[in-house]
C-alpha cells in the first residue's frame, strides 16, 4: 500500500504518424492537476513530422522525453514495452497518441493507489470526434467497481489509455508483440495480470476521451471477433466451447458500450 508521500507515474505513449493529434494529447498531460509524472513518448518510425512536434514539448518540459525506435514494430505493443522498460517510477500509465485525459485523471487514480491495495486502476472512457465537443465531467462523485479475471473474460472493461498499473506487474506481463495480437495485445495482458491475482479497480467516471477515427483496426468487428476468439482459445485449459461463449459475450458487451453508450 502507498503512503501519503509523493507517488510518481511514468506515462508511456506510443506514437506513429500522429502529427495532427499528438499535440492535444501531450497538452492533456501537461494540464494534469497531479504534477508527479514523466512522459516517455516512444515513436515507431514516424515519417510525418510527429517527432518534431514531440521535440518541441521536450524542450518545453524536462519531464517529457522522446525515444526514436530504429525499426517499426507495426503496432503499439512493442513501443509500449520499450517505454515500460525505461520507466523510472513504480507506477506506469498508458496513453495513446490520439486520446485525451481529463485534467484530474492522475490525481484521482493515484489517490486510489494510496488508499487501497490495488495493482491496476483504470477508468471509464467516452468517445469524441471533435475536440471542440469535449465536455469533462465535474467528478463530484466518481464511484468505482472492482474487475475480476472472470468478469474481464466475459467483456473487456479495461480501456488502455485509462490504465495505471504497477511497473513491476507490467514488466512481468508485457504486451504480446506478435502481429496476430495487434489490437488485442492489451486485452491479453490485462487477462494475464488478473489471472495471476492482480487486483483491479475501475473508476466509473470518464477520465479519458477516446478519439474516434475512421479506419481504426479496433473498428473492424469481424477482425476483432477473430482476434478475441484467438485470445480466449490461447488461454490455458480453456475448452473450445467456452472460448466461443466468451467471444460472444465480449462482442455483445462491446456493441452495448461502444455503439449504444459510446463509452467503455
């Protein structure tokens, strides 16, 4: 359990050709009410000027650093693992280069780490298309619920850009870098963490704004269904029938939360 002393967070942000959106994402980190953080941007060989934008922020704030990879991983799993390996603090947060944090995100989640014996703290996320339409919740009453391994099997409830996790746990269960796991590497990692006994709690308020972009891989429902089925079938000692059941409930839950509610 964390004491009331200062708790610092290493924020890992993978980037690839995000020149049009990454400035807003980094500013959402700079606007955090909680100041004890470092931001590690791991660029996956962008060729659109993304690194120039990040460099301008590196010069602005010493807490921000940029890592330029020598080869392209073809997905965020590899860059995230590189960032986790470089993390200087005991907690690591993940933030995709096109999402935006609520100004009090770190403050609220670090408070939960201080007060409870949790290994992973996440939150609800809400969709947006235009930044001008973003409206943050006032967070007077946030509320939270625990997420178990079995409830996560039925439906992914852990949005990656909302996660803060113990660094040692993230290093123990890295993201699967295989191309076949792209877009489900995070779900697979959370399942392995929870199966090991890690305790997870989810803030019910939306602390992350998720940018909806045409062509996102997670938007291909059929491809996602096959990938989710692969994750469940590769779980140890899981009968094939159960794998199909978990995949079905996962897709139904995803439709309800992402299509109808427009939040997760």
